[in-house]
C-alpha cells in the first residue's frame, strides 16, 4: 500500500508541476500587465489632477491678491497714509506672477475669458493708480469717489466674473478628467474580469488535481493531531502575551492623549500670548494719535466760541458792513458755517470717543498687562468681545444685521483667567455669527438676519452660568457628538480649523474646573451653556 501511494504521488507531482508552472506564468503575466496599465493610468491621472488643483489654487490666490490690492487702494484713500500704497505695490507683482503662471498651466482655459478680464484689470489698475495720485496730492475725497464709483464697481464685477468663469472651466475640466479616468478604470476592470475567468479555469484544473492529492494526505492527519495540540498550547501562551500587549497599548494610548492635551495647551498659551502682544501694540499705537486729537478738541471749541463772540461784536458795532464784506459773507455762507461747525466738532469728538472705546476693548480683551488669574466682571469681557465683533454684526451686502439680546443677571466679580475666557466667548460668538449667515434670505430676514441671546445667572452654590444661543440652522444629531473633537469642523476648507471648540472645552473644563454643554436641533438654533465656579481657589 505504501509503495502504491508513493508511485501515485510521483505521477501526480510529474503532472501537477507543468500545469502549476503554466498557471503561475499566466497569472503573473496578467497581473503584471494590469499593474503596469494601472500604474501608468494613475501617473497620468495624478499629473493631470495635480496641475488642475494647482491651477485652482492659483485662482484662489488671484482672487485674494486682487482683494488685497482693492483694500489697500481704498484704505490709502480713506486714511491718506502712503504706507497703503507701499502695500499695494508690494502685492501687485505677486498677482501678476500668479496670473502668468495660471496662463502657462492652462492657456486654453484662460483664452475664452482673457480679453474681457484683462481689459477690466487694466481699467481697475488705472483707476487705482489715479486714486493714489490724488491721495499724494491730498485729494482723498476724489480718490474715494473713484474707488467707490459705479464704473469701478462694474469693472470689479467684470473681473470677478471672468475669474469665476475661469475657475468654473477648471472645475469642469477636472470633472472631465475624472470621468475619463472612470471610463479607463471600467475598461481595466473588464480586462481584469477576463483575466479572472482564464485564471479560474486554470485553477479549477489545479484544484481537481489537489483534491486527489489531499486524499493521500489524509493518512498524515494522525501525525498532525499531536502537532495541533502543541500549537494550541502555544496559542494559549500567545493569547496571554497578546493581553499583556493590549494593556501596554492602552497605557501608551492614554499617554499619547495626555501629550496631545499638553500640546493643545501649549499651542493655546502661545496663541493667546501672541494675540495679546499684537492687540496691546495696536492699541498703544492707535491710542497716541487719538489722545492727541481728543485733547485738542476742547481748545478748538473754545477758540471757535471766542471767534464767534468777536464776530458777533463786529456785527453789533457795524451792522451795515461794506459791499466787499457782504459779498465775502455771502461767498462763504457765514450763517451755515456758524451753524454747522459746532456739529462738525461734535462729530469729530464722537468719532474720537468711539476709537477710544475700541482701543479700551482691545486692551481689556488681551489682558496682557494683568495677572493670569484675577477677579473680573464677566459682562465686561462679553461686551469687549462683542465690540471686537461689531463689524460682523452690522448689515452686510448679503444679509441684514444680527441683533444681540443681553439678559445679564446680577453677578459678583468672578475669579478666573479673563484672557482665556475671552477666547471662549470669541469662538462661540464667531460660530454663532457663521451659523446665522447660513440662514436663507427671505422678506422677513432682509433687515434682521438673526438674533444672538446672551444670558448670565448665578447657579446654586458658588457657580456662574453663561448661555449663548443663536437662531441659526442648528446642528444635525449625527454631528453633535463630534463638536468637541479636535480638528473636526463642518466649515468649508480654509474657513475652519476644528480647534476652536476643543480648545474652548479645555479652557472651561480643565483650566477653570467647570462644565461646557451644547443643546441644538436642526432648524431650531444652537445654545452653548458654560458653568464655572466663581472662585478658582474653591474649584481647586
């Protein structure tokens, strides 16, 4: 019997090896051809897509640099400061370089809209250079009139539409590229399917031969039983080692989490320090000229009153002036000047006070000149943050204004880290404004886009509650559990980092020993509730 099995095994091996060799060669050939084709296809696709996305990024740079040039020209006309023209000249060459590079990457894409867009760009540059000339000559009002004229706005619209059409053409080209890549993949799939059929036939023959071979192998099962038992024992030992490794992996994961939290805290500290230094520097630089203007308003008012008194005496003593004097009074419209100049001085005084309030808000927001933890008025921190965000609350070109409802309770001074709390207020209020801006525009929301309600109160015990609610579209249930996860954001690419809410949560929970909760429903807005102890020593 043993000799028969040995002879059968030798014949089986002599027949099996050639079939197996042919099958392996065919398999490797088909796999190599498919891999080579897929690799070439992937390389061509990567090159094409990378060029298109590079081009799309250049379009974004062109739009951004164009807005920088427009802002610089208008700021130069508004302030009369020559540094804005220097900024304009600084960013003008990068814009030209970006446009030229985009044309080199896709000349056929720019060809359809190049003439109209280029003409609009030439007109805009000419008007902006003319405005700079007027600013240098002191005619800032004329420069502002040019930069806010209908012709300037029309050319801006033509230029923006040309860039947008180009961007749309790039997106369509990317879509066509993807569609071509899809078709090629389908062809490759059909080729792979055909190869699979051939390989399946060959391997079916091999399997039939192996079935015969396995029948002979059954005689070795008895000898394998002992080996299997030994392997099972070894597996038991390995499972014990695996449990040990899993425990170590859990410890490493916890350590990694602690390191990530420490890193976030370091980033936040550095961020707040840099922000405070920047805000403090800006506040200091603005405060000096504003103090100079505000300090001279009172003497100017006294001088004006003295001049008006002297003029009244002249009119009383010489009620019938000469014809030349009468003509001069008529030319300058003296009664209008007497009535309007006090109003002008009052407007200047109101503007100077407004700037002083903004500077004070910036200094209070940064808290760079105060100790890290101290007793402060929470309402003052919220109001300072709203003062900084005031420009976003006003009526915009695409929406109405956003109203603020303050329901402040009677709170004592709270011992906290005011700079970090202001950062939390800034993150929540900014997100609330972003959410309201997503509301659809209707006849009812044309004037008022939405409302943000801020409520404060004392809870039971030494605890303070701050609730900030908006009437935006709300957050869907699937996303709510991820709001405080690092790097998670629902905002478009480039607008959100996904770090605002995780850092806010860390500031409230870990730094202040408090709680931070969120309540939201789709279509009904979102509310963030913050609870912190009124004393950090008690929290510790």
